[in-house]
C-alpha cells in the first residue's frame, strides 16, 4: 500500500519525509519514482500533470494540498469517481483572516498615501472615516470567507457577503446568486474575492462587476488569478472606476517579470502568500484525514468534485 506525492520539487523531499513519519504504515513515494503503479492507493497533490492520476488504477482518494481543488479538476482525464479531500485547517483560516484584515485596514486608513507622503517629507494629516462608516464586501462565504467576514465585523466594519446559496451570518448583510450580485456590489467600497475557481466564477472580476461597484472602490483578490479579467482591471484603474487592486493570485504564477501589474502605481502584489499551507500542520491534517478515511470515519473537507469546489 503506497501514497504518491506531487508537490513543488524544492519541497518534495521534506514533504515525503514528513508524511512518512506521520504515516509509517504507508509507503510515501515521490511522483518521479512511483514504483509499481498498482500499489498506489492515495495521492497527495498540488497541480498534478494532466492524465497523471489516471494511471493509478487502485487509487482510493486524492488529497488536494490546499483549500482549492481547481488545480486537481483542471486535469481533463481526472478519474471523477475518486473522492477528493481538500486541506484547510485552523491555521489556514487564521492566516487568511490576517491577510484580509491587513489589507482592508491598509486601504481603509490610506496607509499607502501616508508612506508616499513620508518619502517626500510631507505631514499628511488627514482624518479617515471610522470602520463603521466603511462597507467591505466579501465574495465567498465558505470556510475562509466566513471567518474573514466575522473578523471584519469584530473590527466594526459594515460587512456584506455574497455566496451561491443564501447565508445567515451574524453582522453580515448576505446576498446570494447571480441575481443578488449587483445589489451586493452597489455599496462595497472594498471588495474581497475569496471564491473558489469554477466555470461560474472564472473571470467574474470583470468590467461589468467593476461598474456595479461604487466609483473608486478597492479590489482585493485572494481567490484565484483566473477570477480576474486582467485587461478589464487595467481599464477600470485607468478611468478611476477602481481606486486600487491588491492581488495575491495570478493567471500565471510566478507573475512574469515583464507583466504590467508589477509597475502599476495602483496595484499591490503579493506572491500567493495570503494563506499558504504550513507543511508541518498541513501534513498532520492530511495524515489525520487519510487515517480517518481508511478507518471509515468521517473525513473533514471531503468535496463533491461535480459541484466544482
Ligand atoms: N491566496 C491564498 O493563499 C489562498 C489560500 C487558500 C484558499 N484560497 C482560495 O480561496 C478559495 C475559497 O476557499 P474556502 O475554503 O473558503 O472555500 P469554500 O469553503 O468551498 O467556500 C466557497 C464559497 O464560495 C461560494 N461560491 C462558490 N461558487 C459560487 C458562485 N458561483 N457564486 C457565488 N458564490 C459562490 C460558496 O457558496 P455556498 O456557501 O453557497 O456554497 C462558498 O460560500 C479557495 O477555493 C481558493 O481558491 C486562496
């Protein structure tokens, strides 16, 4: 009985040793050295190559190293009958809350203009509105979105949330479905995208959506790069329809050195670090899920591949 591991090469030895120590009863093999393919019962993967998982005929389940499963579903030859377990956990939720609050507060208090003022020795003495006068919108009220929205409520912001199905969350004015989108956006001065990437959400951050926002609104995208229509963003920043964009995720990662986003004065870039999985605790969660699955116990974060997230 063996497990196959597909992670970035730089970290694969570490992951292999870590998972092996947590799962001594299972042989943990690297993707490049799979051995007998029929031994492979479990796959623990980030962005496996297309057609790769199909070759393991005895595969019982796939673990996504991360909260999203889009990088697994991207494989057109994925064996759709094999269950997928995503990896979340308290630390990921905490990290995402930190990132979202950091940037919402940065935009809310105009920190960028204070830093610019310091560089030219200007005493930029302005009064910014308090949080209860600022509306923040959260797209996606799942594990990460709901937690970030709750923290924004605690900070005193007026918080709106949007999801696929109706939600009821303390302090959050909730909207749902395509019909509720324009209404949801109409008041959002800061918009945070924490959606999963699906056929429905691909390129959702586009010109029409920006026009539904109040003029000068700020965008934070921590979902996936494919949520954003890049040319529409540049156009909306040029007209002032959007005030700024803070982007953690990109269509191409790493973002190519010649990409215009790097030097745009209204774009802040972070390299997909909003909520990275900590291999130490992430590995523990993966091992726990695997052991529960094998023992027939309930497994956290089992996802329905057909729903797409
Ligand atoms: N940048 C980073 O470091 C980082 C780290 C981790 C995750 N992420 C991204 O964050 C995403 C969300 O993670 P999560 O754990 O919160 O996911 P989740 O628990 O699956 O929640 C997804 C949320 O999005 C909503 N949604 C899905 N499709 C929708 C649609 N068509 N229209 C409106 N709402 C829709 C869902 O609505 P319902 O509640 O009605 O189902 C749900 O509220 C991940 O998929 C990943 O792409 C990024």
